[in-house]
């Protein structure tokens, strides 16, 4: 193990004792390593070029948003600032893994990871071009110091009878997280455009695809550690999430193959990741598999979930005070971060 990584582990086990309650067994306090897994909808991270056969004209200098290099690099700086601070009270290195959505191409991610605030983390990129008509994709960023990539594949959603329907692919990334086999799935389900009820079958179909990917992993290894994340455009209590994806809310009632949704309680308390017409929704979730819910901390297990809604990401005044401070609103450039708050979970492992 490299000296840099060893000092990281030592730092984390010490700092963890300060920032989270001690977990004790037989009167003896334990120390734990911590891993941060995050998801962030980057809200229309487009370059300034008009890409053929893609509906990105609004994000060009001639388009509706008058999108230019100055605005583009301001957005990159803002997003990198946000990413640099996600969960750093528990993990000074920030997210070891971060799924992202609403990115136009690999180039914008390369520009993002080079930003000063996060350049030192050396984030690597997993990205595939998808068929979405707006040209937006999902991707995964990882710190190679903590994650070793072994395989990745992009899964396309096809709906019978809807050959004209195109949406984001779902990305499966497999590898070794601090030496343990993990599988991460990044998704961005179809929107509620046209109404929640009318568009519901599309999200149910996306959830079914996610369930298929999960099952394909579990068929190979029933104890596989899987994390499903994304902007699902549905809340934790919608049927797409609870029934089709099988992301349940009660750890004690999980059956084999189920996922656990730690964001259900946040949503029921009125905590969301985006707001519309004075109503909060929680579309952005990081959902661990049942195998991560065991209490044997000799390997990584789920510890806690968080919505990263710090005040610097919020609008400071007016009618929309407390809402995510976005890049554009009402046709005006606000110079913010995103219309979504990031979410993340912490995984912990006992240090011998």
C-alpha cells in the first residue's frame, strides 16, 4: 500500500471518531475507515459548441441562454467547489466515487476534473455517449487511489412500441473499492414532462432496466455489493422506486435482492434535492444493496446517508430562498451551481 493511501486511512479513522458517533462492541470502541459515494445532477453542463443532430442550441453563444466561455468556466468553477466539499466533514478526500448526470460529453468532464478545487484528487472518468435528444448523458468519476476499474458497460432503455423514444443510458461500473468488489449503477430516468401520471410508465420502464442490471450482477454473485444512484425523477415512495426497482424503506424487512433506500425518511421529513412551486422533491438518491446493510463491519457496510444542501448552494433571499441556486432561472443567468442538491452515503469498515 502506498504511503499516501496509508496516511489517508489513518487520517480517516481518527477524524471519524470526531464526526460520527462511536460504534461500540463489548465495551470496546472501534475505529473505522470511511468511503464517500455521491451523486450530483450537474444541470445542463454543456460546452459552447453546436453539436450536429443534438438539441443543444440554447447552450451556444447564439442560443437562448447566450452560453459563452465565461459562463461555462464559471459553472465549472462552481461545480468543482461544490464537489470539493461534499461530505468532507467525514472524508477529507471527498467522494471516492461520484455519479453525475446532465453532462453533454466527455470533454466537459475533462474540463471539470481539471478545476483547481478538485484537480488534486485526480478523478478518472467513465462515460459513454447516449441517445438522448438533448445530448445529455450520465457518467461516473472516481479517484484511482481508492477505486480500481475492472469493467464498465452502458445499458440502453428500449420500450416496445416506442421506437421514437430516446433517453439516457444506465451505466454499470465494476471494480475494487479499497480492495473490495463493488458495482455502481448511474442513471437519469425520464422526466415528468407532460405530467407525472402520463410519463409514469417511462420511469417504471427505466426502473425495470435498473432492476435487470442489478439482477444480472446478483446472478453472478448473490452477495455482490451494489450501489444504484441517479436522478430518478421520482420520489422514494413512488411505485417505480419501491416496486419496480425494489428499493425498500425498512432494513428489517429486506428480502434477498432488495435494495435499501435511505432517503425515504428525508423525503417524509420534507427534505428534498430540488423544489418546484413551493414543493420539495427528492429525486436524487444513492441506494445500497441488501448486502451492504449487514452489521459485520469486517468489510464495507452502509453507515449513513445525507443530502448535501449547504447554504452556499442555496438562493439567499426572495421567494425562492433556500432553493438550489441554479445556473439559469426565468430566462436569467444566476451564475449558480445546479437546480439539484447532491446526495451521498458513507460506507464504513472496521480497522483492525
